[in-house]
C-alpha cells in the first residue's frame, strides 16, 4: 500500500516492494523474530515515523494478514458443510478437517505477521511526538497506528482463544498484549497471555480513540469510519449490542457510503472496475499488478474463462450452500467450472480484498436494534429489507422478521468473506461436525512461540 507523500514516495515504494518480495520468497520456509527492531533504526524524524507507518500497513497487507489468509482460515476451519477443500497445503487441509497441530504453518505465519504489524504500530506510537508538521497530521498518524494495533489484537484473540460466552472471559487466556515497542528481545518481552476480556478491553480502547483521531477521508488508509466499523464488529463479538449498534449507526449515518446497486460489481474490482475500490468498502486492502496479495483469490479463485480470473481452485462451494439462496437472489453468485462450483467473490486475480463493507454495518445495526427492541437510525425491518432489495428479493413483513431471519441474511450476504467461524461462535451454532465451543475450532499457539516464551500456555487439545 503506497501513501502519497512525495518526499518519501520512492523510498516507501522500494521498502514495500522489498517487503513483498522477501515475504513471498520465505513465506513457508522461515519467519524471523516478529517483534524486534534494532536501535539503529530508531525513529528520529517525522519522515522516519511515516516510513514505519507504511511498514505497518505493508505488514497488514501480507498474505498471512489482511491480504486474505486471516479470512481464509476463518472460512476453512472445520467448514466441511459449505466448502470442499482440495488444496495441497497441509496446514490448510488440517484446518479444514479440524485437526490442526501446534506447528501448523498457517497458524505460525498469521501469529508472526500480526505481531510484526503490532510492533511496527507501537514504534509509530512511541515516536508520535516527532510528527510536528501539523496537529491534524499527528492525530491521524496516531489514529492509524491505534487502528492497526487494535485490528491485529482482535484477529489474534478471535483465532487463538475462547470466544466471549465460552466460560469466563476474565479468566480464559487470550493472547499476549503488546503495547510498547520491542527492540532487541529480552526476558521482559516474553509476555504471558492476557485474559480474553483484557484483550477486548484494550482493542475497544484503541479503536475508540482511533475513531476520534482519524479523518473522515484518508485514501485507502484507515479512516474514522473504518475505526467505527471495526469497533461495531468488536462490540458485536463482545455481545455489547448497544455499543455495536451505536457504532454501526455512526458509520451508516456519517460515512456517506451507500450500498452498491449491483451486488456483482463489488467483486471484479480490477477486471470490471479498472482497479477502483468499491465505495461500499469501509476498509480494504488495495491490490495492484505491482503490489499486494489477495489470498482469498489464491485459494477460492479459479480461471473460469473470463480474462483476469485465476486461483488455485482449492475451495469448491458445495451445492448444499448454493441451495440456500433463492433462484432470483443476486447473491447466488457462483461459477460452475470443471464440474465444481466457485464463489464469484474472489475470482479476480488483482481484486481488492474487502475487510469491512457497509452491508455488514447495516446488518449489525438491524440485529442490535432487534435484540434491544430499539430503532436507532432505522427499524430492523428497514435495514434487513435494504439488504434484501439490493439482492433482488421481496421485502419481509413485520410478522416475518425475527432474529433467525436477520442472521440468515447476514450469513448469505457475507459468505466466504471471513465471517464463518466467528459467526458460529458468536451465535453458538455448529460448523460441520463441530459444536461452536469445540477446542478444535481454536487455533494452536504456534510451537515456536511456546519454545521460546515459557510464559505461554497452550490451548486445550494441542
């Protein structure tokens, strides 16, 4: 991701390209220490801080981060109901079968990439006083770093720890909270796992402050609306429906974003949209022919005869899932190729990676209002019908609206975007042969981390 600061643009482009090439060459071979930066790389100027912020975004867009593998894991783990996985990466095969082991390569790389991004964000925050060009610039940079740190801690606690509602969140081990830069590893840097509640509390605090610091518009980078949208997602997972609904309402009412009129135009961002990211995306990862990774395309995509489509064809969509959509539902967006079905969402080789869309916020507000018997911003019926109308479906009536109807629309709307596993845990349903609180639906703490950090405790079953 390349920020438009002309005085350092060439430097950043070289750094980003080098980072992408290095990650691509070493991805499954070795991962360096994830949270170290030498003292020689100390941040002494505003330019140093900006370079480091770009480095944090570059880490975020790694394949093992929001470049797509976080979403892929959330779709694949235990999900034999909707997906037939035929790939050859053993780590993903094990995730799909619910038989991950502690040295799973994908669990290891996701952990490393997330903490690498967190450490870079912490370095930015530690030197925020070096940003002196303007108070607005300083506030924005601080907000961006807080957003990145919060997003990665949130993804880590969702994947590697028990969910809220599964036992005591005050006692259940979450993940290590890393809130200061690590420059040269010492014993003090080997932190224990904070509680699930402590991690959520910190994520909420970071996002709350980020929302106040960030600008309304910031190109492809984090905005106050991205922070509010992430906060709505976090609070929904935290079962705080009042706070989740309020955050979603702020996004819907203040961001100026609207639903794309054509659902299918949300996906072929390079093939059909000339590389333009849909305005419905509140936050996404920009992919170009020179930079960026779309791992959702890698594993869910396939060449279906349309120029620009590509992928490994690993994730085939089962007919039982497709049958859940009515014949006239525009979200019944699947391609039959080679005797198997593939989602149309991730066929574009250079398509942007959606992290949060406005549709999610509308459905979040609908659910929260329904649970609370409120009408903040709109009635639950109006919100659900906005999603259904865009999909080409008839509107529901008051008598047809219930919690199951709302969560069903959410399931169909957001399918294969990384919501499967957290939704199963949040709603306490089942996934394939696994109950929502099965230890098999929690990723292992990577063995390499257990080996070096004796304060860590492993998850049950590993």
